[in-house]
């Protein structure tokens, strides 16, 4: 406290008056963006490291922790073969085991995932070329693909997306909105036993995973 | 007739409404005007003449009510913006440039919100308490002279009225606190009662010295006594009184550092905790109207009211000059006036746009002309304002009064941006142990000085 | 590691210790019976050669078989942290004397240990739940406590034991996930 | 027709006298609807003549989070008070016991969100003790450097909240500007502004980079001046000083007995600072004073406030030394990716801005700790409020509570 009573108050008022005329600290978003460090992790976007690989470890912690289950993770698997989609927590558990193993430096079972057979996509390229790789001709291209394969395989759609430059979501959306386009071969049994037919591939994966965990060779 | 109906059929839907209305207005309008001018007008004037007092009162009330709203808006905006600037923020900046209409929009928002009252509240009291708070605040405006002659009710006991009505605010706050059925509100109400009642005494006592000096209770006359130079203001004859009045006024208006009644970090918002919607709006408005009243009172009592700090007549007389506006009498130009009105805008616009056009190379001619026109308009407005300032002394008074009042509003806001809040016991102790003896001391010194000076024959 | 502390402790508390004095890094560990707690702590606090004046932490531990209360103390006379383990509290009815007489600041830590593990501190005047709601009955940090959505167990984690908000206080005879050799 | 589905236990309010029924809600009693469980509770919830209860919180502007304090008041005077915790309880200890050792760092980060580097520091140190890891010296220096930066940020925030609780609107903004600069700086090196997740077992996650150093250099050139300017608003202010002086006085013996640590015990006159009392990291090599205040009869709120300002000055000194003495080298020890320490126990404590923050880990040889205990200083300090507040005014509750600087994230772990 100062010797003269009231001088502290006057000092304070002097300070606020000086700050009144000082430049302001506000960042006028959205006109002006904050200066974000390159290393900042808080962006809602997937980052790549200097070698061009994804920084995301696919630990699925974010998807598990998300309280409103708005994060669900999807993408192309590490071999670029098919689209994987991991929804909210129910698929988390088995996945986490795998990521824990990867962090621990132990071999992760190579999942022989055969949900989609490897397929020949040259007809798709031909069809896309015939339409001059024009995304506007999406419907005719999709109809041609269906004519060629009998249905719309996911790999074909992905390939089409890659060829034409249209987003996969766009291609998929277009394909799914027309009744005459189908994603399953018409010969596929309509009602596979729930959890059996669809899950057989996963069962193989899980058994391989279990073998890797227990150290035994997969059956 | 058929032609008219056919052409009406071609008219759009809007036209079908507008055209008959237009016809109606064109026909009825003149008729009504004539009727008003010949029959009703004289009657109204007659009635008004015979009831001039009542008419003046009604006009004053309406004017004050209408004035209090924009005044509160401006002060709220000032508070937001000034505190933001002191906090190194920008503050409101989305509605109009620099967020100028922010408080207006906020007021509209308050109007549209749900008017909620707690389950166990005393509904009647709960509803009418904010009205009471607001009305007592506005009623105080009646005796404040905004300029020479610009006063709602020129009472000769204006000061007495002021303190009597101003003290009633606490009743409203107490009712609001009590009826909310909330302990925070109750504490806030009790605090406001203790605080306002305590500070009422030094507030009143601090002006008693001034009353002795001025010899009157009429605010108008106190204001007139401060005409002349800046050192004729009462603040230089009553510095202690002015200081006490200022401090007590801050407490009376419940402003930082004495804003204990709505201490948000202690009792959340005090008496206003349970209020929402326009009831809260009334409380909120009343607070800012109180701020304006307090600064207006300080200006009126101690800082020369509406008088300019410079005695312009004395200055001119010192240089042996008549007031310069005597030389400029537009009426003497005669027909030349018409010529001036026709030619001057064009010439001045061109004259103002020429330098703009020449100095900025990238400016096209039409833009320069627009700029010139705008500058000309500003010039005209300024000239008209100056003429009004010169010719009507109430305009000059109003300008000076508002300027000074808002400087004090700024000080109030500035203090809010700087100080923390005092504690309730410190607040009461300060009022009773320091302010009250100081006010009494001021009173005795003043009375003593007056007696001495009177007996010495000096005034 | 402060070897002299070891000798001092052994000299002062030889008859009270239930195990060897262990030292690792900057920590010295002694083990006592809960019945001796007050006296041992009083010696540790008051003895001019020890003067453990600051109670850094009070932790309850459920080892799976028994309960323990672990205290960490600091003294100006030694560079080590002293860890005092009062061991062997039965899981069915874990009781330990309260240290609030010596350190009144232990009150809330004891409340927390009670809330989380169900250890009753006799002599604590305000031993009620501190985090969980007052009508809650389980003790969440016990090793046999699982939540129904305990996803960290994984899908194959076996039978899940469900939180029981209204189970009687003593019903804690669930299977134990794992135990530590304490 | 199917029978209505019964819950597996009956609805508690039906026959449980402790649960308030709808019909009773209109009575507006703050007395808990169950019989008192302890003598203290019985004593507290008995009203004397002219007394009433006032519920402050869980949503109150100045309880620093979701703390509920039941005040027993007589007019403006606080007769007694009872803090009720648990509104932010997340079970962090349980979460940590179910996470592997690397996970824990991110689990414990949001525990005390104001100074989260220290929340990482203590468990990381405990794990290093468990695994006998030698941390590279450069990593230790980086830890001290970032930690002291965060200490300044935390104390800046304390100052702002303190003023806000006393009704000052402006200092909080100055504090946040100060804190924002530091936090942006830390974001440049750690990648996050608040929950840094930066310290790793055996080092830190990434070396200092150019952006951090340039920001830090810029800040250091004006830090001391800016700090003095910011505190000018309060330190001499008569209103502030009069409100803080002589309230919430903690004497030396009480401070020791109540387990007070950190700035609060130093303000009471006891120079207990874990950085000196039980040195860790590279603090023995650094020069700094342990400021002490509160000469006779202990320290009041003003002492606690001023002591934190002294600490900021010391922290600036430490940062300066770190910048000059930081060696080159790796920032991470070479460690296996899977952490499986031998069975054992470890306790590590750091001096967080609020006091002694400790973690106690028991390992059973798996990759998850068997027991993970967190000791947070705010939790202990909040006990003091009840003792200090008796026979003071309501307004002093805020001043005392703010001067103890509790953070609810740490209290409700």
C-alpha cells in the first residue's frame, strides 16, 4: 500500500486508461485466423508426417472416448484393398487389443480379410474412359458397371472414384439412391444366417488374432 | 366504369390495396386537414392554453420516458465497449459498425425472452418491483435541467424532491429481493437497503454546504449561479462536498466498487437473480438510468451544469468585439439568398471534390463528386448546428450538459473496469466513519466561512 | 537411499515392524500392524531424530486378499520419503485408527479412502462419503468392482460384475480379478 | 397383455426414507433428506437462532468449478460451512488402473486442467522409478523449462480469478492474455494448448523447436516488465489490500497439521518446497529462492497472493537458467515399447503450482498398474476453507477460497 491513501486507486485507473488506448489482443475470427503452431495437434483433420504417411495411429481411442459417438472411423486398410469402417465402441475392443500389440512391438496377426474377393477392375477403367472420365456421367457409368459385373462391387466403385476424381461418398451416394442399382450380386443367398455368413471372414481374423496372442499357429 | 374495372383487374394484388388507399388519403387527407385547422385546432389550442401546466407536465413525462431509453442504451453500449477496451478486448462489434446497435439488439432480446417467475414468489410484488425501481429512477429526471429552460418541472424545492424520490429506489430493490423467494435475492435486497440508506445521509449532507452557498433549493437556480468561467463552478468552492457527493453517488447508484447489491461473485446477482425477460430489463435499465442521473446531478451541482467553461461574452468583450454572429444575418441578403441557395451547393461540392480528385490518382471523378457532396453535407450540418448553438442557448446548454454528463458516465464505467468490490462492513464503516463526519465538517466549514465573509462584508 | 534412516527406524520401531525395512530409490518402506498405527505415527512425528512432520499422502490399497493403508511422510532429517504401510486389514470389515488427532488434514483423505475402498477409520468425526452420492453402496476402487460398460475389459474379458448401488455394505465376496503379492 | 418391466431393484424412493419424494420437494429444506451419518453432519445441519443455510454452488460463479458449499449464515456472517464434493468426480484412479502405462499420461492430463504438465510429471517420475529408467539430461531440462512456464501461466490465472472473485473485471483478462501467450508457446512444442500430453516415460515427446524458441525469446524479453505492469492494477489498490488482509490466516502449526503444501504453506512461513525439500529432476543444479511470506502468526490471504507473485519472478529466473544451461543430446531414453515393470511400489511427488502433487503406483508385473493413487494438493487445501471461514463474512469466503487456489478438476479426481 502506498503512503498516500488513494494513490493505489489512482495508479490502477491510470493503468486501465493506458490500456484503453493500447492495441487490442482480440483476434477477430473469422475475419482473421489465429496463429497456430505447425505442431498443433488440436485440428480436426488427419495429419501426415514428413514421409507422407498418416500420423493417426488408428488407436480408436477418440472414437471410444467420444461421448456422443460422433467420431466413427473409416478409411482404406493398410494394403489399400478395401474400405474398413469402424463404428462406435462395439468394435473397439478387439481393435484395441491389436493396437496395443502394435505399440508393444509384437507381431500383429495379418488378418486374412476376405470379405471382398480380389477382382479385376479393367472393365471399370474402360467404362470410365468411354465416358471421358466425366463425373457428370456417373449414372450411365454406374449402369454400365452393373451391366458388366451384374452388381456394383465396392472395389469397382472405389476404382471409379479414383478414376473420375469424384468423391467416394458421392459415387456411393449416387449408386445407393437408385433402386435399379444394387450392391450385392443377385445370386447371393438373401438371408445368410445372421452373424455367420457375414462374420465368417471376421471369425478367421479373430482366430488368427487369438493365435497370435497365445503364440500358437492359427488353426 | 367498365374501363375502370377492367384496368383495376390488370392491377396487381398489392395495387388493389394501395390504389384505393391512395385515393382515400388524397381525398380524406385534405378534408381532415381543413377540419383540423378550422374547427378542432382552435379548440385544442384553447384547451391547451387554459391547461398549460398539465400539458407541460405530460409533455415532460413523455419526453423523459422517451429519453431514458436511448440514454440507457448509450450507457450500456459505453459500458460494454469501454470496459472491453480497458480489458484489451474489442467488445461488441457485429451489429452496425463497431457494434453500435448492440445494446439495442440486446434490449430487443430481453423483450422477447420468457417472463419467468419462481413458483413460490409473491407474484404481484415480483411483477411490480422492477416497475417501481424504474419509475423512481425516471421520476428523478423531472427536476434535472438539461439546459436553460429544458427542465421537466422547475420546482423551487428541486433538491428536496430529488433526494426524496431517489431514496425510494431502495423500496423497489427491497421488494424485488423479498418477493423473489430466493436467499441470494433476499441478501441482495437487504444489502441494498443497508447501503442506500447509509449513503443517503452523506449524499444529502454533502450538498447542504452548497445550499448554504447558493441560498436556494432550486436546481435551476443553482445551475444559473455557476455561469461564467470554469472557476465559477461550485466544485472549486466545495471540493470536499463534491468528492463526498461523488463517492456517495457511486454507492447510491450501486456501481463498482460499491456494487454489493448485485455482487455476482458473492450473491450471484442479488435482487435480480430470479428476474428474466423485460422485468430484468427494467432493473437493468434503471441501473443505467441511475448512472446517468448521478452524473447529471454531479454536473449540475458542482460542474457548472449546462454552462460552458469559457465565458464567451467576457472574452469577446475583452477584445472589444461584438459576438461575431451579429455580422452574419442571412435575412439581409434578400433575393441574393435564393441565388446562394441555388448556386452554393453546386459550387461548394465541386470545390470540395476537386482536391480529392487531384490528390488521389486512382479515384474516378464520380467518386470524388460523391465524397465532395458528403463533405458538403457535413459542412452544412455543422453550420446549422453552429447556428443553432449560437442562436438558441438551450442547444448550447444541452451540448455542454450532455458532454459533461457523459464524461462522468465514462468515469463511472472506468471505475468499474478498474476496481474490485469492497466488503459490506468496509462499505458501512466507510459511510458512517468517514463520509458522514467529512460531510458534517464540510458543512461546518462552509457555514463558518459564510458567516465570516458576511460579517466582513464580502460576498 | 538413506542407510542411516534405516538404522534409526530399526532402533526406534523394531518391535512394531511386521516386515523388513525396504529401500529403493528415494523411498524407505516400513510395514506395521494397523493397531500400532497411532503409536508409530506419534513416534515418527515427535521423535527429534525423525520428525516426519508432513503427511504427504494417505492411500488405501486393496491387494485382493487384504486391505492396506499407505502413508507417505516427509521429514527434514532425511532425503527419503518414508512409506508406512499398515497392512492386513480384513476385506470384509477393514478398520484402521484415524490419524486426525495427529494430522487434522488427514480427515478428507480418510474420507476418500472410506468412499473409494470402504476402509473405516475409527475416530474420524466426519467419515461419510466424499465423492459418491450419500445413498451409494459400492466401493469403486476395490478390485472386484466393475462397471457394466467397462469397455476396457474387452469383449472376451469374461463375466462382468455389475455395479450394485443398493447392495448391502458387506457383500463384497466377488471373484477377484488379480491379486498382488503384498 | 404383458406385465410392466420391473427394474431389478425397487425404485429407491418408494420405501427409502432418505430419498426425497415429490410431495416433499416443495418444502425447500436444505437439510439432507436422510438422517445425519456422522456427528459432524448432525452438528452442521442443526440450525441455531437466526441462522439459515445458503447453498453456494454447484453452479456458482466463484466456486472455481462445480463445487457446492453449504453455508450456514447468520445475516452476512458465515457461522459454518460444509463443502460437498463429487460433482466432477470421474474416477481417474480407476481409469488409470485400467490403462497401460503410456495411456495413463493422457488419462491424468485433464485431472487438473490449469497445470496439466505437472499432472504428467509425477506419474512419469513414478514409472521411471519403477522401471529404473535414466532420463536424458536434456529431457529433464526441457521438463523444468516447460513446467516453470506453466507455473507462471497457472499463477497468472490465479491472480485473475482472485481479482474476479473480489469483483474486479479487468485483471482476469490481463491474466488470460499472459496465459495465452505461454500456452501458445507450449502448443508450439507440445502440440496442444491445455492438455499437453508431452512428458513420456523416459523423456519428453519431441525436442524443442524453432517456433517455441522464438516465441519464448520474444516473451522473455518482456516477461518481467509485463508481469510488473499487470500486477500494478491490484497490488497497491487499497480496496483489494484491505479486503485481503487479515482474513483466512493460517499459522505455521495449523499449516503443518492440515497437510498444507505449496504456496499456501510458504505463505504461512514454512519454506517447504518439494523442489528443494526433496529435489527431483535438475532442480538441484538451478539457482532460485524459495520465497516465504507471513512473518508472525502465519499468513493471510494477501500473503498467499503476494507469494505467488514472488514465485513468478523466481520461475522467470529458472527459465532463464534453463535456456543457458540446457545441454544437447537425446530427449528420450531408449525403452521397450511395452512397459512391464517388475512388481514393486513407487511414490513420486512434484511441486505443482498448487503444492505437492504426488502419485503412488503399485505394479504387479503386468502392463497396467495395480494401484494408482493420486494425491492432489487442492483437495487438502479445500479442507482449510471450513476452518478459516468461521465468523467471517460471505464475501470473505470468496477471498479465502480464491487465495487457496483450489482447482476442482484436481479435487474431484
